[in-house]
């Protein structure tokens, strides 16, 4: 998989201090696996997590706001 062609969006839970996470929802909806990356390193590593794990990450982000 090449990540350059994915449509990345910045998480709405990312703060303004440069702590930003991006994910690729179109890939997730087709494959059931969610690509996640650091927005500051677009050519860096991509973490691939299950949809259930991503749901847990989002829930945790909501709890820490």
C-alpha cells in the first residue's frame, strides 16, 4: 500500500500545539483497517489499526479533553 495516494484528514481532536493526528477514512471504509499517522511527518510511518481499535482511540481522546 502506498500512503501518498490516500485522502488524509486531520483529527478534530488534535490540539493547536502541533500534536496532530491524521487518518484516512476512505481507506478504512473499504478495507476495515484505519491508517493513522503524525501530520507533521507525512512521509513517516503509518499505524494500521482495526476499526474497533480506532473507535477506542477516539473514545480515549474524547475522555481526555
